[in-house]
């Protein structure tokens, strides 16, 4: 028996696949079913609008919040910076990690940020507290660390989100910790 909405689900998978394989993907528009999707090279941004220079060493990872209002960056200098994406001014700096920060990820509702470091910890930050002040100083006084995960043998490398419960899984190689 064919499951309900099977055709619609298959068409959605086709669209997702075309977006995932689009080499220059640069649009929020949903692909049309009337033709194959492909963004052209000349649609890529070519003009530098802002240069973010807060990190003292290599920037290893960055990610926009889901609502697009903030950008978080992490790097070899052990720091995590959060910027307001309207002005690209620094909102906060998270400086609790003792080793370089290799990865970060916003929770689905953007209220939390997980940072994963070679200090073998994953720290989860309550970003909702940051909304109290959008000051230019870069310190974590208005952030609260809600949890940390230890026990990784080789440094935490990646994380994934599980909506809607804000559960976050982290793993390193070869150890696995949730
Ligand atoms: Zn595309």
C-alpha cells in the first residue's frame, strides 16, 4: 500500500537533492518542479562587505543563527565571537575554552549555542541572556553556561541538533558521548 502523501514526499526529496548538489547555491527560493535547479557562478557574492578581525588566530568555524540575526565564529585562539548581523558589531565573546574551538552550532530556536573544543569539552551557552544587552564589549558576563560534556579522548569535533527538545549530541573520534 502506498503511504499517504508519498508523491509529495518524493518530490520534496528531489528538490532537497537538487539544492544539496547545487555547486553555487545562493538562494532561499524553493526550486521549481518545472526545470532542474542550478544557481550560476555569477550569483555568488563577489564584493567584500565586512571584515571581521576579532580573532587573533585562524578562524575554524562560523555559523549564522537560524533567524539570521547573529553570526558566531570560533577559532584557534580559543575564542568564540558573536556578531549582530545587521551591523556586524561584536555582541559577545565566549572565552571559557582552554583550547582551540573547532565547532559550534545554534539550537533550532537560537536560544542556545554549543561550542566544541580541543579541550575535550562541549559547552552549551544560553544565548537568550544575551538579548539583554547588545553592547560592544566582548565578554561573557551576560551569558550563562548551562552544561558541559566531558570525556572525549581526542577533542570534540562535531555536534548535531535534535529538535524540538534542544538535545545535542557531540562526538569525537573514536569516543562517542551524548
Ligand atoms: Zn542553487
